[in-house]
C-alpha cells in the first residue's frame, strides 16, 4: 500500500482532465469559507476583477458599491466616469504595492503626494489618470473627488465581509525620489514622462509577498472579521518594459503572482485563492476562452469562470436564495444593473492604452 492508492480521481490527470470534455472538468476550487448573498463583498484590482463584481451582483449577491454615481447620471455616463466599475473609483489597482498605497492613504497613515498633472487647462490625477476622461476643471475639483474616493475606499475596508483582489502585474512605475507608485507610466494616459524622475520596476516574488501580507494584516486590524479572496488576472500583458519578449514577460509575471497568492492562501485561514487564471490559461482549455487577439477573454470564458466559481461554492456551501440586500438601492443602481446585463463582458482596463504605442 502507498499514498497514491486511495486518492480520488480529481488528483490524477488522466481521470480528472484527459478523459473529460473541457467543459466537464470540475472541482477546481475547494472554498475555504462560505460566501453568502448577505455578506458585503468588495472587488478591486486588475481589469478581470470587474467581471467578478458584476457576476456577483447579477446573481443576487451583495456587491458593495461605496461610491454611487450622482443622481440623474445615465448608466452610460456612470460607466464613462468610472462609477460602479470597482467598489469605488480607485481605477485599476494592478499591483500589491498600489493596494498598500491606497490603504495607507485611506487610513491616513500616509499623505497623498501633491503631484497633479495639467494639460490644456484640465487637471489629471496621477493615481487615477483615467477616472475623468477629459480631466478635472480645477485642482480643487480633483482633490475633492479623490478625497471622496479615499473615504469610500475606507468604508469598503472597514465594512466589507469579503475583499476580492485580483493581482494583475509585476511591472510598475515609481517616482524614484519620493518612492510612490503610479498605476500607469506617466506620459501614456496623461502627464509627462521624465527619465530622471520616473523609474521602471519589475517587482519580484519576495517584495510582492511581503507587501501583500502586510497589507492584508493592516486591513484585518481595521476589520478583524474580513476575509480575502485572491485571484490572478488571466489577461496577458499589453506591453512590457522588462527586456524580455512580451510572452515570456507575461508568463514570468503571472507565475510570480500565482505563487504569491497561493502561498498567502496556504498560510491563512482567512485568505482563499480562486483559480480564474488556471481556468482560462491551462492547456486543457486550448485557448478557447481568448478572443482573436489572444489577449482579451471572450464571453464564453468569462461565463465559464464564473459558473465554476458558483458551482464550486454551491457544492460545498449551498447558496441561499432571495437575499435581502444590506445596502440601499436606487433607481440609478437598478438602471446600471440592467445595463450590466447588456454589457457584462465590456471592462475598463487602463493598461490597454499601451497598445496604442505599438508599431
């Protein structure tokens, strides 16, 4: 007798993968803890996090939006101005260090740098460069908007039961004198690039793990009962400054992020990992879930990922139906939700801007 003798079929490639249709591959996630429709759930991170937030809301879960759009704003314009994309208007948070930066600012542990970008008498937030498509009319308007987002982010941190974070990138840009981080390279979405000020950093495993671990600990100090669900975006890099071919850079980046997420989930009962990355990218799925550009995830892929999520969750922790939402709904919220049904696969992804610079 040996340890492999009595293993279930899901632990063998032949029975779990090779002998099955790819849509019948199941049991890919064993949830650590229940996720119920009554829990307040916030989503932040890379572009793919938007799909998770929408799927939760469309299935009756309490996706918490702490920064609602102004009354009277159409669903189309609400999306244009980045309302309802993440749980507040942070824009994409691609790295663990950007998440830490937002947490430090929202908790007043650090002050937001004074840097503001200006172009054609319009003002742009370096830390949310696309939050207003045409920039702000004044610095005061920008600062007021940012402060509202920081308050909303703090509310998300302190009131959520589940924090879903999608890791997206290892590559980032920092202000090398002051050591703060930008979500996009200055000069791409807005601002002006200065080689003496702006420094490229390709973060490695030890740093990312340390920063994310510290950030989770800090959030738990604010909200002791909060739990975390980590995912890794399956979307390849739009462009790379690593010096490697973009395919090689993508695989290295995702491998590092996947390792970090797995390690933190292994070490904490309050942190789980959902394998969205594997479901889209693993060889049994044969690239079926990508659009023709081999980068964007198609609607079939998104639906398959989220069906796996809810099926696995329901298998272990049967999901209650007809939840009573704990946050107030408005007519605008209902219109936005209906619009989400119509465009559930269209996401806001700032990194896409880099594709415009390719030859």
